[in-house]
C-alpha cells in the first residue's frame, strides 16, 4: 500500500493511470501503520502470531549461518 500511494503521489498530476493507485490515505498514514505492526523477536516468540511462518530472502545467504528450527 505504501508503494501504491507513493506512485499515486508522484504521478497524479501527469499520468492518468496513477488514479488507480490512490488508497485514499497519505503516505505518512501507511508508514505509521507499517511501523506500528512491528514487534520484537521476543514478543514474536511469545505471541506466535502465525501458525506456519515463512521467510523470504532475496539475496545469497551463506549456508553456514542457516539453521532450521522446528518445535
């Protein structure tokens, strides 16, 4: 949503397609919502908000530092 609103803000004056990306909220709103959703690892481990979490990494990770943890 942040990307959509940023696209709208940047192109609304000269690209009609930008109107399709208006969320009706400000970029500041989306950024505050994003940061409010963050939690510490400690809180995450206590609350376990996701039953089957996945991690997506878009860069190379040395195999020596990867560890799979299952309970």
